């Protein structure tokens, strides 16, 4: 048997053991990285879901705000119409007083 042969065998065995150890180490690191990526994927999906929910709520709030604005605008228009009507309407007491004055003047209770 060649004495160098035993040395070469030991050298190859050592290289093989290093390769196996490196493979195990890399496999473990890859598995850990995969788990972290899966966890990140779940978090991103959760954030996407929350983002969609938030967007939906914002759209609902915007629609409700538009409805409220339209309702307030209609109410202001109604108020303006009522105010215009009140401003153009003759005061009922003044109108009655004028009629009473005309009647009293006509029948002679007042001087015209």
C-alpha cells in the first residue's frame, strides 16, 4: 500500500466532511431565509388587505361627505328661498294697520 494513498484518502475525507458541513449550513440558512420570506409574504398580504379595507372605507366616507354636502347645500337653498320670501312679503301687522286706517278714515273715525 502506498503511504501517500492513505494521506490522499484522509485529505479527500476531510474535504468531503467540509462539503457536507457547508451543505448543511447552507441548507439551514436557506430554510431560515425561506421562512423569513414566507413571513414577509404573509405580512405584505395582510397589509394589502388592510389597505384595501382602508381604501373602501375612504370611498364610503367620501360618498357620505358628498351626500352630506349636497343635503346641506339643498337646505341652504331652501333657507335662502324662505328668506327671500320673508323679505318680499309685507308685514301682516302693517298691512292690517293700513287697512284699519283706510276703514276708519272712510267711516269718519279718523281724519285723512
